[in-house]
C-alpha cells in the first residue's frame, strides 16, 4: 500500500515539475498530472535500463525529462 502512495506522491511532484519546465501552457487536471509523472518515470526507467532484463528505476531528472517527452508527444498528436 505504501508503494502505491509513494508512486502517487512522486508522480504528482514529477508531473508538476514537468508541466512547470515545459514551455507553453499544459492544460490538465490533478489526476492527469499524477499519471503524467508516473508515465514519465516508467518511460525514463525503460530507456535507462535498455537491454537489461531487470527494470532499473530512473532518477528524478530523467523522470521529469520522460514526462516532458510525453507532453511533447501528446501535443504532437493533438491531445491538449
């Protein structure tokens, strides 16, 4: 249970930071921001553990960059 709470809190922090650093307005609610942060962490973790069988969690900076990449991809395909 604490893992889920930790993921939600870190997802919120990473999502807020990604939205703050991303140039331009990013219109989304709190739930979408949390999911953005969690998705950014997962995307950065997959990229940083490339080729290895065990999943390595990414650091905070990599997670923020992953979330910013998700914002960029979302805007490129027309979301938001």
